[in-house]
């Protein structure tokens, strides 16, 4: 039976990936900061689907945590057949006013830990000529995003990294997908301190179930990336092809500008 490692598995898209893959009878390795939530999800899915579940509570934004996760998996004698690099977070506000420690933690989680885990498990997948990696990017990775500048930049890395690895591994038997959700019904905007006045409306947000279902369909179709949702998301990710990038950055900046920002 194959085993999937899912980071950020305690809620939102990560938890939904756990449910979807458990239904496919994959064993699970779940990691996130919240041990209680992980264990509750693991018990629920183990009881429902008769699979093996393993919980490794960790904060992957801490330097060295990805290596600790890799070593814990090796010590348990587990093999990772699917890697879902889902963990990540954003932060709203002008970069010049941002907290340096929080920004470094974001880069470490959104980029460094994702890269380290891919480095840890991709080579053995290539050797076995079988494996799957899904990296959580975002529609934010397709264009500059003033007032979430660093977050969008990290997701641009994830998108380009994933698409390049997809091309490198087309003949290896390893499937790789860059998943680029738009606004989704999770705790993301709340955790990012995004102002309610300009946050996407709940009615316009996709559900985690929809995001995961479309991702798995795109994976099965052999796509390099997936932009779940309707035409609005697809139009947004293609806007950089039709408008000057400077104009685009300025326009997005006007939409996202804090109410107390200088005019």
C-alpha cells in the first residue's frame, strides 16, 4: 500500500488531501503544528478507511524541522510514495513594515522546507520510477501582489520550481503538479491579517474539497499545473500576458492598499 506525506495536514486543503487520499486507500503521514487536530483526523480516517496513519507534529517554519521530519520518517521505516507540500502561510501589509522574523519564517516554510522535502524524497521516487509530488503554489504566484509581496514571491518560486520538475521528470514515472488555488474557504486570510473590507467574499471562495478534486484530476491528466475554480481565476493568472506588468502591479496595489496607507 502506498503512503502519502501531507504537510499542513491539520485543516483546510491539507486535511482535505488527507481525506481524499485515505479514500483511495493510501496510508498517511500527517504533519502540522497541532498535535490534537492531527491525531483526531488520523483516528477518523484510520477508522473509516482501514488505513495506517502516522502523526508527526512539527513546525516546518523552524530551521532544521524538515530534516527532523525526514529522519522521523526514516526511523519509523516508512516510505513516502506521495508528497503533498501543502504547509504555508501569508502576511498582509507593506513589506517595509513587516516583521522580519515572521517574514523569514514564511520563506523557510513556503520555500525552504518545501524544497528540502522534495530533495529528500524525489530521488528515491525516481529510482523506483514511481511517485507523486503536489506542491501548493497559488494564483498569487502569477503576478506581483503589493501588500502581500513576499507571499506572492514565495508562490512564484513554488510554481516555477514545480513546473520545471514536471518537465525534468516526464520520463521518470514521477508525477509532479503545481497547484495554484485562488481564494479558498480556509483560515488563510484570517491568519494573514487580511482586512475584511477587501478580503474575497466567502461566496466567491472555492471549497477545499473542490480544490483537491480538481488537483487530482489535473494530476491524472498529466498537467504541469492546476488553477482550480472558475473563469475569474483563469483570467487572473493570464492577465500578465495582456497588460504591462507595471500597470498590473499598480492596479493590484490600489485594490489591496490598506485604508490608512499614504495616498
